[in-house]
């Protein structure tokens, strides 16, 4: 079996642990009597330790390698999950969530970097789309199924199955064979070595080029944190509507990532960032208004539109980051934006929902995303139409691959 297929399978197993527990753990904590702030903290703590682990990866990767860290991360996600069975009190739930977050941070950074290491640059857009599908399918199934199974089969069954799936992913990750040690080292080199992450000579600097995708990812992920933690607890929204929305949201994300991957291979990365962010904000705003008004159809349509836009945004921002910096830095920045935003949304959503209600938290997240998108549009106009990443790929410039091998990037990358 090819190394990239092993990566996809191990990613499926790890995210089959992450996805169903995203909405289930807050409900488990509510079962134990936690407050709104405590419910938000269950996801917030996971994301906080996730981000901490992602920052630590820059030192761990050169020493241990990507596949070993992906395998260890899968175990750190899976084994502690059995601990949820012990108690639904907030303190032990947060402790287990914190350890799982460390494992999740390791898995996400290693997976993103391996995608770049294992796949040639000219096929990377589609590879990112496939990797997104491996992330999206467990969410497509797990988000609605986790809540249904917890209600009909019990929380213990959900926790045990989720734990076993992540543990099973560890040997798959361990079996991945990276191209060679030098390629892995180059792909995962940190900011300590600027030579290891060369930037195309026509770019004024990689840091500035990461600002827009990072800001948009954080804002869009804030919304995901609010939705995943509180959609199941929205007054007046039936469990069937919640399950439907939690199915359509990851379905939209998966479809959006897949479509954006094909788009970027044909037209270059970067052109979908602002339209997809705007679509996400519109969908989330519709969901917030529908949740307040009790419209099941509006909640479902809003979740689908938000997911579609967020999926396209995920793929396009990661592809842009791969163009402007090395695989490790791109994977770290992207995942920190995603997971940090999710954690902020969960924490902040708990406080806002306490003051305004759950629909108010959704509306606040939509406003944040809309404001961030508008600021990105203004900045682009103020820059006088500075070349975007999709225009960069149109140039016949030599862009080093993560393995150090130069490849010619063209506008129509097939």
C-alpha cells in the first residue's frame, strides 16, 4: 500500500475519534451538571493543548520524524478516551480532553506535512483535497452519529468505539515510509533555518502572504467551535434538525475542499479565499436567524452553506501556505489557525450564549467572520491589487518542493 494511502487511512481513524466526540463531550459534561462556560471549556481545553502541541512539533519533528509522531498522536487521542467513561464531572472531563488535544495537535501537523512530503507539487492541490476528504468523512458520519449513538446506545459505547478507532490508526501511521530523511528534514525544518524554507524570489516575504489566510481561517473556525459545542443545546431546535445540520455541515466541508482542490490544480491557489469566506459568513448568519426563529429548513440550509464555504476556504488557504513557506511551517500555521479558532469559538461561545442565548452566539460568530472578510477585501484594495497566490502560480517560477527539488508551477497544474 502506498505511503499516501496509509496516511489517508490513519487520518480516517484519528478523526473518527475526534469528530463524534466534538459534540458528544459537551453533552456529557452537561449530563454532569456543567455550566455554559464549562461546556465551552470542554472543546476549548482540547484546542488549547492542541495548539500547544502544534507549536512544539517544530522541535519534535527533526528528532522523531513525521510518521512516528503521527502514530504517537493517534495513541494519545485514543487511549485517554477510555477515561471519559470514569466520570462526567467537569474536572476529569477537562483532564481527558487536554491529553487528547496533545495527540490531536501531533496528528494534524504531521498529517499536513506528510501530504506535502509524499505528493509532488504539481498534484498537491488534489492531494490536499483527498486529505481533506479523509478529515471530512469521519466528520460527515461521526458528528451526527455520535450524538445519535450517545442517545440510543449510551455514552460508554461512543467513547469505547472512538478510542479503539484512534488506537487502530497508530500502526497505519507507523507504516508510512517517508521519501528519505533529507526530504523529511527539509519539509519540516523550522524558522531556525531559513535556507530550509526558501521563498520564490518574486515574493516580498512569506510572513505577509500568510496573514490573510490565517485571519480568515481563525474567523471561520471560531464559528465551527460555537456550532460544534452548542448546536445540540440550542433551545427550540429538534434533535432531528441538529443531526441533519451536523451531517450537512461536514458534507459541505468535504465537498468544498474537494472542489477547491480541483480548482487550485487548474487555476492556481488563492482565488477562492474571499468568496468562500463570504459564503461561510452568509450561511452562518442564516443559521443564526433560523435558530432564533425556529426554522428547521433555515438551520439546515445555513449549515450546508457554511460548510461548503468553509471547506473551500480550508483547501485554498492551505494550498496558498504551501506556496509561500515550507511544509512544516505551513501545516503548523494552518492547524493553529483552525484549532485555535475552534477553541476560541467554544470558549467565547459559552460566555456569549450565557448572556444572549445560543442563537446570539451564532450571530456573533457570523459577525466576526463577516468583519474579517470585509477587512481582507479592504486590505486587498488598499494594496492596489497586489498579486494573489493564484497569480503567483501563473508565473513560470521555480518553486522548491518540500523535499528540496524544484518543480515548475504553471497556471494549469494537472
